[in-house]
C-alpha cells in the first residue's frame, strides 16, 4: 500500500497510462487497466516482526513510560478517571469526521460532472475511503498508502488514469487548503491577540507565513498554460527507466495545474459536499478538545487548534501513521503554549487512541469488502464493456475541460 513512495509519486503514478511504460510502478503489479491488482507491499517475515516490535515500542513508551516520566502515574489509571461522557462524545465526533471524509470523496469523484462506469454508491464510497484511511494509518510516508489504494479502486471502477490523477490532486488540494487556511487564520489571530491564548512569534506568525506561501504557490499552479505538458514533452523522449521518470516529471506540472483548476471549479460550483473537508478537520480537532474536557479544563480553543495542526506535521515523518511523531509534536506544542504538561499528555494520547485506532478494524474489514466489490466490477465490465467505453469518453472530455 505504501510501497515507500512519496505522496506526489503516488498521485503521478495514477496517470501512468499516458506515459512511456517499460516497467510498472514500484510496488504495483499492473499490465493493463483491466488486469491491475490491488496495491500491496511485499513484506518479509523479518520486516513484519520488526514493524510489530516498533509499533509496540512506540505505544508502550507513549502510553506507559512517558506518563511516568511526567509524574502523572500510569496512563490507564488516569484514563479510568476521565469523564466517560466526554470520551464517548469524542468517539462520536470522530465518526462524524470520517463521515465528512466520505462526503468530500463523493463530491470530488462521484459528482455531477463525473460518471464512473462502476456504480460507486455510498457503500462503495465507504469501502474506498475507510480502506484508504486504514492504509494511511498503518503505513508510513504521509498517507501515500491511502492514495495508492484509492487511486487503484477508482481505476478499477473504470475511470481513466488521467482523470483519477487529476481528481486526486483536486481532492488533496481541497483537503489541505483547509489545513493551510486554518494555520494562516489561527496563527495571525493568536499572534496579534485577536484570539485568546497567546503564543510566541515562532508558534503563531511563522506557521502563518509558511501557510500563506504554500497557498500562494499552489494557487499559482492554476496559472500554468494548458499546453505546458506538450511544451516539455520533448524532454521525455527515449526509452528506459530514466526516460519514464523524466516523463513523470514532465507530466507533474500539467497534472498539478489541472488538479488545482479542478478544485477551483468545484469550489465555484458551491457543491455542499465540499464542506466535508471542513468537517474532516473540524470534528477531528473537536475530539482533542473533548479529551481535554474529559481530564480537566481545556486551554482556549485557538490554542488547541494551532497545537493540533503543528502536531500533524509529524505525519511527514517516515513512521506508520505518524505514530509517535504526531503525539510528540502535539504535546510539545501544548507545552510551548504553557498548557499543563500532564493534562496535555493525557488529552493527546486519548485523542490519538480514538483517531488512530478507531478506523483500523473497520478499515481492515472495508479492505476485504473492497476486494469483492472490485471483483464484481471486473465481472460486470467483462460482460458489458460498452458502458465503460462511453464513460471513458465523457471522462476524457472532463479532463480536457478541467485543464
């Protein structure tokens, strides 16, 4: 699922049909659109044992050693002292966050202007998103496993590779535009005293400046000319593995520009489903807020807001689901804002116990359900390939229009 590739490479590989193909992408077995297999990672027994020991070590340290070092006793004892109602509210808020993710998925990939040959209803949308979330949680590299799995499922539904890649970029742009916009607004608000909570220049204004630069950079991609790929295509001439990677590099600017323009068009359409991006982040942050209520008095919400997003940078570390990095980042950010360290440890670990582990079991179940769904799509397409062909023509037109 993760395959050790970066997130941009996973998105770019979804467009592989339009590039020279002397060999399949790393970690993915695919000879043609109708023969693509489910993305998987080849793991040896030694690697599996090492992975399990790593997870157990991180969990043991975060949940048992760290609380003792902080002088708060054992985590389990204090979790028992937490307000059960607030913990239950946190679980419900996390479920609503997942629902927002499914809604956003449908708005981007199953909208009015996209008609996949495979019938992607609410059940299939749930299977794809939950399986992708589980892959994101369990494998490293900033969610690349979830991207690969989602792109594979969409391809197997009958969507053309370039449309999948374009929509995947748009999905990520919409999702992380909320992230960057939140850091910008909250950072400035805390920095100038508009929001209560204070915080140093490095914790408030610097992240806001970085977010503003990222927003401007991504927005500028929409200004790239429509024929940028044609202009650079000469660099990708030739054969061999090097030429293939050069082709990916040539395709990336056009793909990014098309995806950003598609995201802008979706926003202009005022599809209420796009609010799923806001729900995904807002309700997930609210889980952390609820955990502070469960164990004590929470800091100002603006502080929770900023510490949450600063801690989420831990997902960039090559750790399964950012395990250890996110917790450490959030706890460190809260400590820098002057929040009681013991309270921050309990709230963050409880939040992560809900947000990280809650989708794991249903996500694993969804993974196997998705395999059966894809097998059904394959049978339907082999019996009547005409609808897929017609839909492919519509999708190609949609890509050109979005470009």
